[in-house]
C-alpha cells in the first residue's frame, strides 16, 4: 500500500535540519540521512534509488543548505561579538598590559574572584580580538579556534585565574572598526578603562594614570591636532578636572610610586598634595649682599696738624687739616706714593 505524506509534514521545520528530514522520512530513514548528508557535505553526491528517491534528494539538499546558512550566521555573530568562544588561555596574549597596580595578582580582590570562579565558573566573558586582523572562523567548524592567537583587551584577572585553574576561557570578540587606524592604541586603552570604570574597583592613582595614558595615546594619534581637556573628557566620559590631574599623575607616576608606599590607598585629594609637593619649585636662596671693601684709615701728625690717609677698594684719599696743598705739593706727594707702591706693591 502506497503512503502519501501531507504537505504540512513536508513544510515542518525545527531547530535542527537533520530532525526535519528524519521526521519527514520516518525513523527508519534517519541513519541513512546522516550517512547521505556526510557524503554530500564531503562533496560526494549520494546515490539515490528506489521509490521516492527524488524526494529524498531534495530533502537532503534542503537540509545541507540550511546547515550551511546556520554556520554562516554563527561566523558573522562571532565576528560581531555576539557569539561566545571557548579559547585555551595559552592562545591569548596581552599586548597593552594592565592599568592596575603591579602586584594585582597578590591582592585580596583577586583571590576572592578566583574562589568565585573556581566554585561557580566564569560569569562574564572576556574581550579579545584575533591577532590576525583578516582572520575568519572556518564555516565548517566556526567555534573551533584551535591554534588561533588572540589579543587580550578586557578581562586580565579572569584570564589569569582561568589559566591558573587550567580551564578554557569564555570570550567574545571586540569591534574591529579601529583596527589599523592611528587611534587603535587609544581605543584598546579606552575599552580597558571603560570596563574597569564600570566595575568601580580602580584606586584613585590607577584611575588617573589610566586617564593620563589614554590622553597621551590619543594625542600621539593626532600629532597635528591639539587635543583639549574638554574634548577628551567628553569622549571618555570623565570630568574635565580629571584630565589635567590624570596627565600630571601619569607624567610623574614613577616619582609618586617612589615617594609613597601606600599610593594605592590615597584619595584624589591626597594625590594632589603629593603631586604638589613633588612639583613645588624650591625657593631661591637669599642672595648674599655684596660686601663693601674694607676701609682703612691711617693718621699722622705734622706738627700740630693731622694728616689722614684713607684707602678703600683701590681708592686712596688724603686729608691734611690746616695745610694748603697746591698742585706742586700734590705732584710731589703722588710721586712719593707711586714710588712706594712700585717698590712694595699692593697687598
């Protein structure tokens, strides 16, 4: 007796294309569908014969087409950052570093997060990008990223913890719109900052250093354009005052770290005071008043009268009270003084 399948059965769809075909053909044909599909995907056209072979060939073709479309959609979702990947931690490299303190792995917050991930798993995926800007997932296995290198953008603590635990990392790709542009470095730093800003767990020093570094990278990307504090503050979502402080702290970060042992516990006000102390110009020492040459006076008696000779800084003056000194006397006196100085010299 010949059975006829209704059109509703033929048009029925489900989440899995192979289930559509199996449902339409009956459970007895399920195994054959998988075999024939494998041959079809591998490029070998299956041999179909017997009753209903033309219908079976059409069903297989539809199933293969649907599978191809579904995999293509997965590829696009991966590239758009809407589909998670499972990546071995060893395939992820950090190209921009952390904006946290150097000993962030030794902090209590890191240990608490590690305990949480070990107990409950990774809640939030990290953000990465492929090292090769032209990389695309293989449409045959879109989620297979074995051997592909990725660059870490956001999620350093989660990556470090999962690497220590020997577990794969849940990750999504970040947008590639600025890839290869002059602002690429700034955009990577901005994504890192925005993630930490939302979590509100950066210290005042870490936050200002990050702001200062972003400003410098953006200015480097636009050497012919003067970046204003107002423009930058609006772009990254911070207050104008944080921009000038961030630039100052970033420039003096080495000196601040050297001067303060508890720098990561300082408030913004404390940092301003430390920065002010470091940048304060030393007061100019009072200039010594130039001392006048010492004055010497020698007096002699000429009868009842006095002769006074005074010397100061190379100047010589003679005063003779009650004596009339005409030109001839002065000439004779100067000859005597000259002869004496020539013979004895000056001390």
